[in-house]
């Protein structure tokens, strides 16, 4: 079977389910946005708080596999996966099936009131798929930010220390503690302080933006020096790091950075938390991005790719750390909701059965050569980077590293108008990122890359 065949059969029609039967094609039948989307935008303007933004100008009617169909009947190619969430494809059959069956049985009891098997099953599955063969336990929550908050609670409880170390360009969420841990002020923090205390920031390894080439081990030594001098290793409860940064610009640290940092954490009794909320669940071509460098974190935070679109998050880690907080110290009304757990089991099963880590590696092989070729023609593309199906291009003024956020926005808008859903990111707003569903058919991804090429032809010099 060819790669196309393997990826295409996933979205073959299944009885009674709407999403996955959708034709896997880009099809524009109106201008984008069309009249129905424009009418909804007008209603939204008077009903929805303007602090809540949207990337796309269209409103969604249905979605399946690698396409999103809007209320005007336009079929758009999805290179966002709802920010790395629907990696198994939108409305994936096993997710829909699990959700329907669970919703018909019971929708909520609260695991802290009356527990159920689905929660336990998800925790068993997480112990299996996360890095390391040590004894592991898990706790389930609703959002990524909540998972990060709880990882910090667990690390503080286990170590009896206060300090939390995060990195330049980091993104960990929008709650008070995770805002403090997030690096970028606009739009995440501006006007929302004061922020939680005892959060310290260390320099990241960002190869494209180093003044002179430095190895991963040297970049780690630079970070460790800052931590030692400004915080003191013995005061640090946890170091929290995204093994490939997400919102910060798909920054892949230089090889050796993560292992050196992990070794330092081990030697100082510091809990290493890998925030795999964006990188997890096959996205980077491995189940978790830490695996690319053989790093075994003490705690892993997960959310986005976990449950095929249902809100579910988790902290999984060393059993003795996870058991540090007193009984009743962790939890929440909705954490580990049974319908979300059923979705997660369907999503994890899909990833295992279809080997979606391998699909992510094939997507990298399909995308990176074309993006490098494009970079050869457009010097505004300063860097092509990423792992698996988490790939980005960083746009700059040709011949410099000076960010070009305007061009990034223009290229992205041109893609939207032509029916391809792209996202931007980066501390400087100058990174175009691509997060296709891992089940995207090869022909659809090729078509999306053609559109991207046309967008550069129109917008770039
Ligand atoms: C999205 C994200 C979060 C926050 O997750 P939410 O579910 O939006 O709260 C935290 N860390 C990383 C790395 C993320 O990508």
C-alpha cells in the first residue's frame, strides 16, 4: 500500500457518521468568507466578547478527516487540527463512536463523587504510552493550563520547594500561574497582572536566533548558570519545558540541550516537567517529543492531541511524585469527564492501530523538501524547522534575522482566502506553522502546499 492509500482509507465512509464521509478536497463555492459567515460574524460582534479572537473568517458547519466545511459550503484544507488537537482527523470514527456510547450511558458523575472505569483506563493507557518504564500514575483535568498548574502543585508538594523555572519564548496557558510562566506579553499577559510569584525565566536554545553557533550542551549550561545564580538549584521545585516550543515559534532546541538540562535536574533533585501539550500524541513523529533525544521526564503534561477534540488534559509521572499531594489535594468537578475519557480511548486506539507516529514522519518527508525548495526561491524564509507534522517557516527581511510579521500575516491570509487553514505563531509573530491532521491524505497536503507557494508568489518579493 502506498502512503496515500494508507492515509486515505481512514476517512472512508463509516455507517451513520457525518464528518469522516466528507470528500477530501479543497472546494470554494463562494468568496471567503461567504455571505452566511459574514452574517454570523455580524451576530457575533454584538454577542461574543471581543477579547476572544478567531483565526478564520468562516463559520464551521462540519469537518472530517483533513477538511473543514463552512456554512457557505466551502471545503477548506485543515493545516491546523484546531491547534494540534484533532490529530486523528476531525470527527474520527473511534472518537465519535466512544462519545456516542458514553453519552448515552451517563454524561457525568464527577470522578471525585462516583468513579468509573473510563478514567482508570485512560490513566492505564497514559502509563503505557508516555516515556520511561518506571512506575507511573496520572491525574486528569480539563485544559492544558490546568494540567500545567497541577504539575507545579505536584512538584512543589513532592520537593517542599517553591521556585518554578520556565524558558524564553515559552507558552504554558492563560490562567494566572501559567500566564506568569508564559513569556510573551501581547496578547497573553498585557493588562492581566499581577502574576503568580516564584516563577523564573531561563534562556532557551533557539538555533536560528543565536548570535553565534552554540551547541545544545552549551545552551543548557547558559540556562543552568542563570538558574544557579538567580534562583539556586536547591530552591527549584521544577523546570518546565516544551521539548519543541509551540506558540513561541516551533523552536526545536539544539541537540543535547534537553538531555543536559535533564541531567542537571536529576543531580539537583529538581522535577523535570515536559509540557507535551502541543507536541504529544504522535504529533512530532514519536508518541512524545522527548523521545527524539531519549529524555525521560519526571512529569508530562498533556492535553491537545489526547482526546480527539473533547476537552481532557492529564499529568502523568513517577508514581512517588504523583502520590506526594495529600488525598483530596488534586481534582476538579469535570476533570476526567467520562465522555472525554471515551474520546481519549478512541483517539489513542486510533493512533496505535494506524501508527500515526509513522504518518507524522511521512508528512515531514512530504513537507520539508518542498518548504526548503520554497526557501531557496524566497529569501524571506529564513528558517524551515520542526519535527514530524509540527513544521514551521520563520519569515524575516531577506539576509537578516529581522522578523517580518507583516509578510507572515499576509501569506497566512492569502492561504485562508484560497481555502487552506494555516496558523501563525512566534514571539515576533513571524512564524507560519503547519499542524495537519496526521490522517491528511497525501493529495490534500500537496494541494495545500501548492496554495502556499501561490501565496508566496503573491505576497513575497
Ligand atoms: C496550548 C498549550 C497550553 C495550554 O493549553 P490549554 O488547553 O489552552 O489551556 C499549554 N502548554 C502548551 C505547550 C500548549 O501548546
